[in-house]
C-alpha cells in the first residue's frame, strides 16, 4: 500500500492531464511546467504505482489498462477534495443546507435559543441546528458529535484541543420560598449542604462544579429531585421545602423568581461562567467560524438587555 505521507498529490493532477492531452509537451504547456518536469513526474508515478501507465504510439501516449482503471478513481478523489476545499472557503449561510450540532447549558437556553433561532432563520433558513444533551461519559469525545458548546465552566483546565471564549460570568444565588423553614438562617456551606435540593442534571448543565466544591469541604448535598429543564424549578420551589441555585441575572429574566428569598451561594470559588467551546481542529473552517461568530453576537446582544 502506498504511504500517503510520501505521495505528492500533484502527480495525480499531472496524471489526469496526460490522460486528457495524451502528450507530454501539451501537459507541460497547460500546467506551466517544462517537458522534462512532466516526464520526471510520470517516471515517479510509474515507480510508485508499479505500472508503465502510458506507452508511445504514432498518435501519442496511450494509457495502459491499469491507467484506465485508475483514472476513474483519481478523478472522483480529486473532485471530492476540490469540493471539500471549495465548501470550506465559500460557506454561504443563505445557500447552505448544513446541519450543525450544539450543546447549550439549560440555564441560558431559555433566553439564548429564541433569539438565536430568529437570527438563523433570517441568515441561513435552510440549515439545521441540532441541540444535543451534554455527555456524562468520560470515555467518548464530545467533539465527535458537536460543533459548539455553551456550557458552565468551573475554571478547570480544558483539553489542549478545545478552544473557548467567555460569554458571561455571573454570581450564583440560592433560592427558596419566602416562608421556607430556613429562610431566616444565614446561608452557610453547612446549611446549604444540609437542605434538600432540586437541581438540573449534568446532561443539562455540562458540569458538576457545585458537588465538587462541596466535596472539597467535606460535604455532600442531598439532591432530592433532579430535572432536565429549569422551567419547572420555580414552581417546585414554591410548593416544597427544596432549594435551588441560579445565575443572579436569571432573577431579572424570570418574573416568578422575584417572590423568592435569595442569598449568595456560600461557595466563594463558584461562579456561573458560561463559555463557548469548540474544537480547535474546526476553527478555521468557514462554516464553523460563522456559527461561533453568530453565537457570540446573539449572546452579547441578549446579555446587554439584562445588564443591571
């Protein structure tokens, strides 16, 4: 098998031209090369492919049976590469039918996705955005299946192959109903760990930062209820003695929260940092670049509307 690391793809371009022109001199003129350079390239191809490829006749160069077999595959391969490179360089949102996949932390999906969807419909009405849950597996690579993430990031080191941009950093507050039995008590790490919680699943947030911070202090909270969406949490808090956490900015976005008692989360190192993350291997591809720029633009516009 030919080692592609040692194979010059330009040889295949010369090969297809010889198949078309059946003349070394004509190919040299077409490609702006000397006839000796074309002959040298053909000699290399013959050696690497272990076939004569062409033989001379009174009418010019005639391909061997092996060359006739190869030309179909070579032209298909070069066409595929050309299309891939062209698509990378010429992504046109209004014409694309591409499918992008994303993971979005549930805390921000409620205010981000409606505006993001509106923007997508205006600029790229034929593309599809597939919103996926965060993986809770440590063995599979997230980047095998997603183009971008908007996730809670606790500040841990990320893999070298992952790029990120901070979209928002916010304080964390603890919420409970105003007549909660512990409403008058100071919120301490001990109290926070002791009270029963309703929390979002890891597949909705993409992080275990709260549990990790408690574990570092020797505490473990009781997660009485784990849900996949923030929407139900305010109503659950109002009817139970459960507590929950939220970004402080969310208090201004959800009118149901203005009636709750709130207190700063007593874990000083924990902030709600929302980062846009992507695989560095994709960042130069024009479609991916457009997606990330659109996410950043929409997110910043939404945040400006709720800045205190």
